[in-house]
C-alpha cells in the first residue's frame, strides 16, 4: 500500500538504540562449541555479539533505546499516546512489554501492545504506527524492536548459537507533511514455512514440562539453508515492490537498511536490487542477528554516523519467522516537515 498523495502522513522524528555491555567474540564461542572464528566470519559475517546480563530483560534495553529516541525527537514521554514493542523475547508472555515500558518511561496511559512478526517485527510495527498516526487517531507513537535472543539460544547447538545477539532500537513516529515520512510499505507472510524457524515449546501447543526442557524445545530451532533461500527472494521482491509503490526507482534509494542476519544474504539482496554496497548499512559484524532490533539499531547507528540526511530515501527490509517479510520506504524528515 502506498500513502495517498495529499493525505496527512507520518514519519520518524527521532531514533535511539541500546546494546548490552558484555561482548561475546567468535574466539569465546570456539571454547564453547565445535566451531571456528573463520567459519563464522566467512559463512555469516559475524565477529562478535553483545549479550545481556542475567538480570537484563527486553524492557530494560527498550527503555534505554526509547529514552534516546525521545530525546533525539525532542518529545516528552508524557506526550506519547501509542507504544508498540516488536519482540519475540518479551519480558514475560504477558503482560505486554509495551505496557511495562510505557509505565517506566512515564507515558500518560497510552495505547500499548506487543507485536510479534519474527525478525520483521519492526517493519510491521512502524507500518501500524504510521497508519494510526496518519489517521489522526494518535499523535506521538513510540515504536521499539527489543530482543534478548540469547535467553532462547541453545548454547550447545553450533548451527544457531553463533548467530544471535541482544539489542534494542527505537523510533518516535509523528505526523509530517504529505510526501515526506513513510511513503510506502509491503507486508506479507507464509505460515506454511512456520516450521523452518520456531521455538516449539512454552506456548499453548506444547506447554512447559520436564520433557520439553529435557528435549531442548524452549530454544530457537532453525533450518538455516531454507531460511537463507527464502530470505534472498523475499527481500528482493518486497524491496522492489515497496520502492515502486513509493514512486521511486532504485537509483533514488540513498540508503538500504536490511535485516542483519547474514552478510551473504545482505550482499545478495543488494546485488539483486542493483544497489552499490556503499549505500547499504551493515553492522552484523558487531551485533549478530538481533531480530526485531536489527533494523532500528542499524538505522540509529547510521543516523549517529551522519549517513542519514533530510530528504534521503531510506529503504528498510526485513524477513523472519512466520515466515514473514516486509519493506518500507521513508523520506527522512527535515524539522520543518513535522506537523
Ligand atoms: C545458518 C547459516 C549461516 C549456515 O550456512 P550454510 O552455508 O547454509 O551452511 P549449512 O547449514 O549448509 O552447513 C554447512 C556445514 O557447516 C556446518 N556448521 C553449521 N554451523 C557451524 C558452525 N557454527 N561452525 C562450524 N560448522 C558449522 C554444518 O554442520 C554443515 O556441515 P556438514 O556439511 O558436514 O553437514 C546460513 O544458512 C544462514 O545464515 N541462514 C539464514 C539464517 C537466518 O537468517 N536466520 C534468522 C532469520 S531471521
């Protein structure tokens, strides 16, 4: 769906990020499972990842990222009337992490809910926020991707434990001049692929029991090569469609921010789109795959590094468990574009 010309729009007013202090390197992993730094670097592009402290939960990282985003947007917590947290690792199954976050921030009884769309969560969440703000129903939305994936990582499974890390990224979404902000989006899913990436136990299908714990069913289970093939195709298709729906072509895209799951997936999708690598944001070497946090984390870092300027067209593309995919094109706001 593209935004309708002339209709009110919504865009990102400010971004923030948070990562845990502790770093786990590939050399550390060599001592834990049968792997090598060389295999991890060449097959995935990951060199290290940040790991939450035992007492650190998704809402803690979300809180830090949100404070930064609110400050950068020059918006007070009391002004926020909508909070959406995209996560597959909420503090608890319920209540929603968004409610815990809103309370800690001091927001004034906002609408608050979690959204689960695997690693595409942030792209889904920002699309929902854009619709709710552009309609005029809400004024200031806080959209967060926050994950403590290392809590559901099987540290005995070398095929998955080398891939994931913990982080949060946040964005404040507010109204803006038509023709700026979020220009288009594409969201999709294919539940037939639900079994290639999941956490089998702990939900209503398979509750927690001694057997499920013994059988290691409370961890991430993944068929890596199936996800890989799906990812390159889904990213290419949704990115192309979203760019077209924004009325742009690939040469108009100033910055491509893909979900950070594997450097080979990122470079293959950029190649498929015909985008040169200097227009691609890649930070997987530092953080690994942080699921819903990866896109807002990369966006916030790119902004801090001065890679994002007013008027830039930025393409965000995600894929993940579900299977889900999503892409959005946004035009970065000038202060004068805010409404
Ligand atoms: C996981 C991934 C890096 C594996 O790379 P790959 O090239 O597909 O590798 P394969 O799974 O075919 O495994 C190749 C070999 O490496 C081995 N291997 C797997 N993990 C290893 C590790 N950490 N260290 C050393 N060897 C490893 C496998 O056992 C296999 O050995 P075999 O050929 O003797 O059976 C890659 O498939 C991937 O990134 N997939 C997408 C994952 C993803 O994005 N998930 C999250 C989605 S949001």
